[in-house]
């Protein structure tokens, strides 16, 4: 992402100096200078019209100061540009970071220092954008209503609400509904993460729909594969509504299942 930059300074020579520095670092630090503003209201109008990613902002300006402008941007409900202060006064640094400035440069600014600041802020914005996208994708995944199952040249949609359990079988996952079984490609761990609200792990190879569990019962004495000592343990099984299938509960998962059926 090439950052779009707006210069805000009430002194024309200072704006010209920053524009020259930006031109000097264009090769090593790609960016786009979208405009300049001489005071706060003009800056607000330019931000609304040009949507810059970064504002290079002076502190001392007539009317609304740079600190006040940054505070105004920070209070806005809409996502605004990142602020890098460029000033001749070092005593405002603390206030600058209190209004969420991402850097504070002292005049005369060196080209290398300006480039570092822009690259750092751009990197933070990319990271935030990526995280936002991941959050959106995660939300979309966790709220999908159907599993997509390929079967004999057809693509079937099996409602998540109809699935009683998911069981790992070699390279596939068996998806069990009241009526029948389907084979689903995917990782049981990924499904557990995506559908944590709907399914609970009962064994290292099985997830069960929370709403489908109607009780537990004792089973035979079996070796617990989740128990590192490989000793025989008293076995418990999940009782499911609508079907006679019984799924073993591992010792490691017993506490969670027991809490669910209480």
C-alpha cells in the first residue's frame, strides 16, 4: 500500500521543505503527496476530500493547534489518517502521543528520519488492515450456515444445525446427521476453531454438537489414547439425540463434557 500524505503547516517555507524531502525519499520510500493545508479547518476539509493515510502535522498553528486537531481526529468515530508531528518544539511530545500520534519529528527533519517514520507508520497500517481482514474472514467463517460436501459429482450443502458430530477418519472427516453420513475434506482442528460455539471436542478424533448431547453413560474398560500412561481407564460415552451412535469421551475432555451435561 502506497501511503497518501497530507502536509499541514501554517508556514509556506516549512511546507515546501517537507515537500522537497518527500521528493528526495520517493525512491526508497514510495508515497503520494496528495495536498497541503495551512491551518486546521483547511486540513479537516482536505482530509475529508482526499482521504490521506498520513498527515505530517505542525504543532503551533493559528486557531486550532496541531495537538487540538489530532485530538479531534482521535475522537472521530470514523477511521482517520495516522498523525506524524513535525515541529520545532520538543516540549509537546508527551501531549502528541496522548492524542495518538504515531511519531514526533523535530525540525529540521532529516530525510532518513522522515523515511523511517513513514515506513513504520505504513507498516502499522498494513498490519492493522490485515488484522481487520482476518477478523472479517473469521467472522464470516464462524457464522456460515452450511458445510459444502462433494459427492458423486455433486456439491451438497449440509446445514450446520443438522450435524450431530464430526469424526476424523484418515484424510477425511465424517460428518454425521440424523439421516446419514457424509465425507468432508478438512482438518478437525480447523473445524473445532471455526465452530467452537456449536461443537465440543469429546475425543482427539471427534467433535460433537453441543445441542445434540443428551447425556453420558459408562462404557467398557478401554485404553485411553489421550492418556500418556496408556493405562486402562473407566470409559464414558456421549449419548446423542436421534441416533444410537456412542462416541467415547477421552480422559482429557471429560471435564468439559461433564460440565456441559450437568
